[in-house]
C-alpha cells in the first residue's frame, strides 16, 4: 500500500505515522459529521505508553514538551487516517486545540503548541494553517505534558 501525499511529506520531514492509539476511556477517537471530522484529544505516546510527562515551569522544558506535541499530533493523524482511510481526503485543518500542563506562572503555552501547528503545516501545506487555542492546565491525563485535539474539513 502506498502512502498518501500527506504521509510522504511527513516522512520526508523525519516523522512516521504510528498505529492509531487505542482510546483510554469511554469515547471515540474521531466523529465525522458531514464533511467535518472532530478528533478527540490525544496525548503523546511512546512505545505504547504515555510519554513526555511533567509540567512546564516545574520539571520539563519547552523543547521536551514540543516533542510531546509532535507525538500527540502524529497519534491524532493516525486516528484520523483510521477513520477516513487516507489523509489526502483532508481539505483543510480548521482548528487545533492544545493543552499544556503548566505551573501557574508559566505563560509560554503557545511556544509549546506551535510545534503541533508547525507539524500540521508540514503535513498539509497551506491547508494546514488553522485557528488555534493554547491553554495552560494544572494537570493532564496520565501525567503527560501536552494534549492536542483538532477539527478537520474533508473533501
């Protein structure tokens, strides 16, 4: 089976789409309503386990958390591919929501979530540019530093 153009762009940039992560709760990874795909939040996974743990401003660096954001996006794209069959069916990334586990005085959440946004642009080119939120939270599931969700428009 050949990779989509999206996957080829990711591979050329040094990223590999993993197997779709197994949901860790009572939800589905993707809901498709008409031509819109709503993707549940995904945490960074490494070797089948939650990875890139910690809180910004406490015990993890921005660069480490950026790697977590990239891992989360790759998992999210794997979920989307499982739902629609081919990432080339994406017309545009509409919105990305990023959550960053942070201390109360940490205010650089956008720097972390920029890694997720940058990876969407690598994958989808200009159609990867999107609306976005980058929010600091006290804690995230399994102690990870980052969670990313997204909404896609489909062809």
